[in-house]
C-alpha cells in the first residue's frame, strides 16, 4: 500500500506528519534554554514541569465508571481537535530529538574535519529501522479475540507481544504457553487497570511487590503501565528488562505529552521502548479513521529517520471484520518495507543494552566495532555493524 492510498475522511485536525524542519516551540527553546539542549529534558518529560501529571487524572478515573461509554467517546472526540493542535510536543511528529542528533553529528563532522564519521549502527545486522507489534488485553472480550489477530500476523510472518492485566480478569490456563509456542512474547500490563499505579508514591510502593512477584511467576521481562501512565523517575524500580509506557508524542491520552524519541533509551537500567504510533483506540474511536493511513505516514517518517515503529493495538477493539482488515492492511505495508528488523520487544531491549557497550574505532581501511572489554568485533561480524555519517549540502546522510 502506498502512502497516498486510501485517504481517510476528515480528522479533528491536520493529522498528516508535518514537515520535520518546521520551526516550533522546541526549536526556540533549544536556542534560549540550556536545559532544553539535554536530551533528558525531553526523554523524562521535564519540559512539562508541574503539568506533567494532571491533577485531574484521579477525578477522570473516578468519574469514568459513572459515564456511559457513548458520553465518554463524544466528549473525547470534541476535545480531540484542540488536543491535536498543541504546539509541543507536536503531533503526529515531534522531531526535536531527531534534529538534535542530526545537529550533533553534523557538528562532529565539522569539528573533526571528516568527510565521513563511523557509528555503531542503530540496529543489528545492518538493518535500517526496527518494528515491534504489541497488544494490550483490556478484558475478557480481548482474550476471546486473540486468535483472529494472531491469524493475521501469521499470514504476514510476524510475531507480537501480548500484555495482560494481572487481577482484572481470568486468564485461561495454557494461554501463555499457546502464545509462546506461536513465537510471541507475554508482558505485564499492571496489576489492575484502575489508573492509580502512579497516583502517589504510597500506591506505587504498595503495588511494587505484586508487580515483581507477577513478573517472576509469569516469567516475563516487559511492562506496560495501564493507560500508559508513567513517572520517569520511578520506572527503574519496576524490576523489568524493559518498559513501554512512554509515547513519543500523544496528546489524546489522559496523561498526554511524550518523550519525543523514536529510539529506545535508558531509564536507569530499564530500557524504554517508546510507543511511536497512535493507539488503535484513538485511531478508530476518537479520530474515527477507516484506513491505516495515519499509521503508514508516521511509519514512513520513522523509517526515514532509522527509528523504532512500536504499535499498540487491543484485541478488544479489533472486534469487527472491517477493523481486522485495517490491521491486516497495515501489516501488509510493513511486510512490503525493506531494511526493517522485525523483533519482539525483549529482543529490541536486549540489543539496545548490548549496543550501549559498543563503540567504533577507525582503521586504515575503514572502521571496526569494539566491545566493552576492548575486543575488536569487526564490521558485520555478528550483530553489530558500522554505519557512516556524512553531509551533503548541509544535510546529514547515513550510509548503512
């Protein structure tokens, strides 16, 4: 499917990925605020200040069960236009960290008077980008609809991660084994889906032992917070290999904002895998899209900048032939791309940990990868490979 195919109907705002060179609030901040030149300012959502977690979140979750679903959706649809037009983080593309990295590499080329600069490639085995498929199961309806989603993924040769809430519903005996035998991964989606995990330090500390115990019992290494609630300064305590609760940019969720990154990053010793596509519930229910075009357009931008495509869908909402067909079409797009590494989230997280220990060293004939103990790994010897940064007419080029 081409990016031009299947134009959706009108959306609450112009939802096509914007020109990443468009100047915005983040660009202005980079020029006047030294703190904003630190990637951590964005990765940890420090730019949000006191508004990072709205004081209205507890009220929202207290009122939500009292409102009919139709009323909830109507209110969220009306608010979506305002949300999608926010100036920072911009949606659906916030390029501030992409631009920052490009500026740093261009500066390194100038400062070293180099035509080309060797880098450890972002992805293993010479891949240009990576993509993962993840599913959050919200309730018994979602469990009943797992198999149709699995069948679509099988047809495309893909596997996925399935995240379950521990105490909100009964998980059938043998389900985890069934998913793992299909090549999939299982993750923890919180103890309950009540939106209170990060509401207070006391609640977080009360839930931590149960989170740790459930991850041990289930033999899982990945976590996604219910409703993608998060506090960057607490995530390292979850005791997991990776978390995937931070969107790169998402104005529609109760905790809006995002880490502005399309690459994994570290929160202590936890790898954060940012969610880089709009969630299916937002796409289908709030924006009322009938094609996967928004996913495709954003994916094309992520691919162009060698990032991670990380999609959340919920089997609970892929509940009709039309919606399953939309998901099928998007997987068809991914299957037609070239140079992508399709992996499970745990594989991406382990790679990112390993990559952090590597560096490039120049040789007379090029460059080699050097390990954390100084051992020479060579180029394309195993997982890691050398990429080359260069400049043409002031634009950064990456050769893989």
